[in-house]
């Protein structure tokens, strides 16, 4: 028994000894590696692109840059042996800066540093700040900006609370070239709105306010569905297929068998025309998906569609040249485009998906929807449609 016991202890010792060895360098040190040869340093927005030649040594593992950005924090960026470039980023000024470039061998030994100098081009944060626009919107404020670098930036939307203190009300990250957000839920009284733009290196803009100071949100109401009717233009789809009816899209009822429904083969291109019964500025289009046995974001539910409008009576032909394009929308789950449908996704769909219109001074009476894509079928269906905005008096 003692022999077995000591053999067991010896086995444990060997096991833990092997485990500890995985923390050692990949190979034994062959001394300090040679340095890179800098070939070019090209200024970039907020940094520089460094092109170099790696020394002809077999045990080089990677190349590393160490530098301190505008806000005083030190960063490292690493490129593998198979690359000959490093992108240094994170600066928010156009002043002269330096960085140290090292080679690292497989024994994790660093070379002597090679110092480089560069002057970054204007940062993405600085560029975006110059394009920020904040204006009064239905029930709040609309924030728009242009991000030509398509950099991943964080936008903090601020508004004054009931005590007049400026508070962060919404955070969003975007890298779209053109984007915007709406802050809603405010009465039509003068309110202070603002925004701060920041990046992942801790650089942040000053607080940006609308040019006119306080904004008064526009009053918002619901267009009366009793005044609405469907028009049947020559190139509209039949939304009464399979025993359904287009009228069900305006009856404030939802459910599996309460929807407008097209035939197979109508998507892409299935069109729907609605007479609102009154002219008005539209702020939102709320669509309820068809709830197929408790499931959303599938089958014939609308994924991507266009909205068109006009103020006066259209011709029967449905010629799209007679209509004004308003916006294209894409339906995405709150949890993201991939993965399973979550409980939060389901609650979001049950409440009705809100598609926010761009700010416009146009008054429309006739609205057309053209379905470009459903989730997985060549037909489509909609359970309920609701319009918000400011109907004309």
C-alpha cells in the first residue's frame, strides 16, 4: 500500500511540474534579437501606419509598438512575425508624437527600441464633432453625424432632467458613415439637449450643444386609423391572400391569423399603398410582426423595406417616379442579427418595431411600402401598421 501511495504522490508532482512548464518561454533565449528596419511612417487619422522589415532571424515571434496617447495613457500594439506593418492609433491631436518599436523573440526577449516620429492626421472624434447636428424632433431631439473614417465611436446623448441637470440618457456605439439617434419621451417645452463623442482609447469631445441652445420637442400624436384606407394601385401586391385581409393591418389587433398576407413570389417588390386620410408630418412607422406560434423574426415577416410618400392623389399606375423616396429600413433583433431569438427580442417585437423617419418638413397623405426582403420566404405579411407624427389640423 505504501508503494502505491508514494507512486501516486510522485505522479501528482510530475503532473503539476508539467503544468508549470507551459508558462515558460516558447524556446530558450538566444540573446537580444535584432531591431526592425523602418521603411515608412505614414500619418493616419489619430495615428500612423508603420511599415518595416523584420531582421533575418529564425526566432522572431512578433513586433511591438509602445506609445503614449493624447490623454496620457500608454498603449501597446503587437503584430505577428508574418506582418510587416503596425497601425498606431488613439491620438486626438495633430501634434508631433513618438513611439518605440521592438522585436520580440520566442524566448520573449525584447530588442533595443527603434524610435519613430510622426504627426497624426485629424482624429475621427475631431472629424465627427464638426458634423454633429442636434435638432428638435417629435417628442425629443434628433442627433445626426457623419463618420467618414467609419471609426467605432461611442455617442453619449444627454438631456436635462426634471431638476434642470444635464444627465446621460442613452449610450450607443456606431461606426456607420452616416448615422443618427433619437432621444424621445419629452414634453413640448424648452429642454437642454447635448452629446459627447468618445473613442476606445479614452479620448472624448467637449459637451456639444445645439446652436440655438434649448430645443422645444415637437408634439407627437397617432394618425387616426379610422380615417385610413388601402389603395390598390396597378403594381401593388395582393395583401388578402390565404384568407387574410389588408384591413387587418389597421384594426389594432395582432395575432397569428390577423394580418395582411401576400402570395408566394411577390418578394422582393411587394408594394402596399395607404391613404392616411389627412396630410401630416410622419415621425414613426410602427410595424407589428405576425406572431407565428410565439415566434418572430422568421418566415414571411418583413426584414427590409422602403417607404415612399406623396401629398396629392397618385395615379392608378403606381409609377414609382411619381413618388418621393423617404427611407429604407432593415429589421434587426435587439440581440443582434445572429443567434437565437431571446426573450428581450420577443418583447421588442410584441410592442411593435418602431422605424423612425428622418426629420422632414414635408406633409404626406399617401404612403407606399415596398418589401425588399422577408426573413426566409418569397412572400410577406404584416400584422399591424401604426403611424405617429403631426397630422395636419
